[in-house]
């Protein structure tokens, strides 16, 4: 260590390098974790959007703030740089009613939020707009797109073996989706069994942010929302994003 004392300029340089290395390490560690979605903020947002005002119609879930147990991770890369981060063990789901239907917002974390607007003609659910917010260390993309024509996400009635498909535009992106009712059964939520239909949705997006997404939903027709939900998404382009997560509803009664 005597050579460091004899050369203070070198000592300063090494301390700067050490600080920079420590800062890079800290940033890397921060990027490898997700911030849990805040319940207080989510509930405030729900109330500011109108809360549970309005009359719930057929095909619309009860408005409020729901929680899902979450297990999964996501990874992203830009050029040669890549990282993988665990998702928080709790995701939030906000439902608000609108004049045409309802809005659902899934907060997997504070860095990954998906919002979809729905119209509910005759009890069916058709998506009209979509917003996806994804970031790493505060840098990311806030993507908002109208969906034309409005794709049918869930029908008014279900039967095992039922299928339907959609081809639509989300801005400049062309999306095709294939839907199939795979089976029916029950899922235990909040101490009771809820009847569900298992619906698988295979989506393919073409364009600048092309990729694939598979959603498997244990869908409750009575509540018009998933009791369980598995998402497997792989998006490529300038930056690539992969999300694999399974969600399980904690309680069918929302906070309002």
C-alpha cells in the first residue's frame, strides 16, 4: 500500500474507478429487480378515475382493485446487453367502468403496466385501445394504440371446443389472434370454488415490434375476469422483451 501513498494522483484515480464500478454494480443490481406495484397509489388512481360509479352491465367485471399472487420473471435486451429480473410476488388489477364498457389495468410491477379498454356489446368483450408501459431504470417505452377493427376477446357465452379468431391493426402493427375454449372446471379463490372456462389465446404481431404472446386464462363468466392467468410473451425488435408469469386471484371482492 506504500506505493499508493507515494502517488496520491494514482490513488484518486483508483478511487474514482472504484466508485464508478460500484455505481455500475448498483445500477445493474437495481435493474435486475422489479418494484412492487403500490396498493395505495393504485387505489387512489381507481378513485380518481371514477371509482365504482356507474351501472355494471353484463360482461363487465365488478369495478375495484384486485390482487393476484404472481410468480414469474422477465428479461430484456438491447444489442449485446441483457438482463433478467424477477417479478414481484403480487400484481394489481384495476377495473373501472366507462360509458362503452370498462378499462382493465394490470400492474405486474411499477415498471410493467398493461392497460386495455373494452366495449361490451351484448355481454361480449371487444378490445378498443391498448397501452403498454415497460421500463428499466426509468428508461423505456409508453406505447398507446387504437385497435381496428375491435377484436373479440371474450364472447358472451362459452362452450368447450369453441374457437374464434381476429386480425386487426394496432397502429402500424398487424396482429392475428386465435382463441380456443380448451376446457371447463373450477378454481378455488378466497375459500370458494369458482366455475371457469380455460381459454387459450395465441397472438402474433408483425411489424417493428413483432413477436408472439400466449395468454391462458381460467375465465369466470360470472365475474367476467380471470381467476388464474398465465402470460408468455416474446417481443423482438430494436429491443427484445420476454415475460413469463402466472397469476392467481387472491379474492373476488375488490377494494374500493
